[in-house]
């Protein structure tokens, strides 16, 4: 099992079964999607509990990823994993270059304008192709591009993102 104080980052989820030998279909949240296969030990949430599972092998399959997990040998066992989240301890993720952030590090941060007006907190992010978008929940929902010139400063230690954004917009 996983220590409850461990900070986990969800990197994907199991969306279906693949074949009859226990392989699962995986929606990867990593970029590029096959990076999820670079981690040999996944934490898989079943019945509300995280449990370590070893990745035996995996590959790209069409627009997704398929994987074989240790101890999952048939379709019925794989069906039992459908809908399960896949996570890693935050410290297992590689460090990023300055100015780049894992989405999990941004979620929950307060968003304030350059004039000090609080717009709310980052609920989640969306990938749009052009750039990621912060979904900020405050007195209303706002979608703010996670790009210059809109995001002027990210301070993870203070838990704040400063944006050049009109509070009325």
C-alpha cells in the first residue's frame, strides 16, 4: 500500500481491456503519451486504495497505449482494473527545466492579477494544442491561457500564479 502522506501525481488511467491475455488499454496523461511506459512501477487505485503494480511490457497501439501488468493474466482480471487511475509519487518524476511545470503542481494554486485581485484557484488545466489553459474557479469560472503575456509569474512556494488578466473578463 501507499503511505497517505506521499504526494501522488496521476499519469493516466485504465480505459479498457486489450485481447484475452490480461493486457489493458491505457489513457496516458504524459507527453508524449508513451512516456508512461518509462515507469516500471505504477500505483493503481482500486476500491479507493493505491496499490503498486509492476509494468511487464507495453507499447503504443493506434492512438493509445496498451500494457501488461504483473499478476494480470486474463481478460477477467483486466476488466477488474477498468476505470482505475495510474499514479506515481511526485518525487519519481524527472525535474523540469525552469519555467515548465507539471499540471499537478499548478492545481490548487491561487490566481491573482498583477494588481493583486484574487481570481480564485486553479481547478484543473486543459490541453488545447496551442497552449495549456488554466481553469480558474472563483466567484465564476475563468479560462486563462498558460502562456505569456497572460501568466507573468508562477510562485510554487507561495502557492500563487500572477496573471495579466482583466478581472471583469
